[in-house]
C-alpha cells in the first residue's frame, strides 16, 4: 500500500469483524515487532485502510496506536467499537463520535473525598466538523434494516480502566457528578487519544451503544445489541475514513492547479477532443458528448437517467448489492439537495456526487457520467 491509509483499531473480535466486513482487497501486513495489520480498501471507494486489533484497555491501545502511527504515518487513526450509554437519551444502536475524551480515573484521595484530576484530549476540529456533516446529510448503515435507524451524537466520551456495569455504584455516582456531559463510557479511547496527541496525528473515537452501563452487560439484550451497535459504528467510521481520504485527494488536486503547480494542466472539454503532449503522467481523461442542462430541473432528469444506468449495471452483475444500495442512497441525497431551498444545496449536491463517483469508480462509463454531473453543478445557484 503506497497511498496514505486511515488506520482503524478495535478492541475485540466482534468489532474487528464489523469493520472488516466493510473492506475489500484485504491482505496481511506484518509489523517487524509481530503486530499484524490487514490492509485493504473501503468497499466501493479508493480509501486505503490499515486494520488491527489492540485488545482491551487504554494501555494496550496506546501502545498499538503509537506503533501504527509511527509505521504508517496515516491520514487519521480511528478507534471503533461498542460502548455503554451513560444517559437514556442515547439509544441502543446509536453512534457516538467523541468531541473529546476523558481519562476519568485520574484523581487524588483526600480526607474530604476524592478529587477529580482527569486528562482530556479534544478531537481535531476537521474530524468533528466532517462527522457532523455526514450525520446531517443522510448517513445510513445499509446493513441495518430496522424501522428505527441509528442516530449520530457528537459529544464527550469517558474512558476508564474498569468495566462499568452499574448506575447505582459509587463509581457510577462519581461519573455523574464529575463527568455529566459524557454520553458514553468505554476503556480504550484515552489510550488512542494520548497516542495521537504525542504524534500530532488526528484521532477519532467512534462508538456504537450496545448497553446502558446499568447491570445489563452479558444479558440476552446485550448479546443481541452488540453486533448491531458494532455494525453501526463500523459503517459510520468507514464512511468518515472515505470522506477524509476524498477531501485529501481533492485538496491535492486544488494544490496542483495554481501558479506554483509548474506545468500541470487540468482541462474539461466537451465533444470530440484530441490530445497531444510530449509527456503525460497520472492523467485521467473524462469525455462527455454534450454539455448538461445546469438547471435543477435538468439535473434532476439526469439523476433519474443515471439511476437507470445504475440499475442496469447491477442487473448485469457489475455492481454488488451493497455498493448498489450505497450508490442509490447518494443519488437520493443529491436529488433531495436539488429540491431544497437551503443555501447549502449546491455543496450537499456536489458532495453526494463525489461520494457516488467513489462508489462507481471501477465502472468507467458510470464514473464519467458522474464527473459530468459534478461539472454541471457549477451552474447551480
């Protein structure tokens, strides 16, 4: 893997498999000290991922996160898994993305009681902004067929050193007294956050809520919710990883388009085109037979037409079912954005199309059609 990956870490097998199910092209990569990563890509995208399992606890996570950051110099490191909810407002199956992580076991014991001395790490602004945007613009877990889809919450996560399974214990009272803004509780986020801080690397902690930290761990309900919560967290995390990669790619393209870019040239042309050049490297040529109608009505017609092409590709086996569903969901987001009166409709429309292009990038004809739609979006007001 020569591209800069996103590293994704999990604590145990169920979480690991939930992420692994979202990846393709996997192969084992062995670190010189014996740690095994699996390298692959997010299904339907160009996003490279390095996946590994840390085991339980902040200490083990900090060591493996440090190793991954040093070895891969990744675009970002995501810790993904399940967690307990500290408040009933966060439902089972919902996803919590940390805005900051408390290492809540820091403190000092004095005659008049325990005084909190936590360490706190904030998540990078870019990641929390992107996570919030994804949650607002139609994120879904294609594997979750329930009538009550998961919601995404951005807020504090508390990471400690013990399994919290009570709402009436002294520990539970301590948490509610000193960390009452925390939405979820777990045991690895602080280790990942500290490793990111020491390496100057962006870290995200993404958790699916599998229990209420109320004595129900290991119950039948908990066993039923763990796979679903892990799947929801994994689905959101790989979407976040893909978006981070896409934004980095487009930032790189923009950086090669100014006066400092030397002899790099970017052209968009319509109709019959001839190309002559002495040396052409890493070029992608997109050709469309005619300029598209740039009005919302015209673009809506083009989206409907594209949906027919998409269904045809699925019918002939060029698109698997999960990629088709994800692509169809992006089309719906784009169509909804066209009909919206909000000022941000153009950016929502273009972002949905960019995600769509990543999903169909292996099918040249479809990718070309999406590129033409993105170019036509410049006419939207």
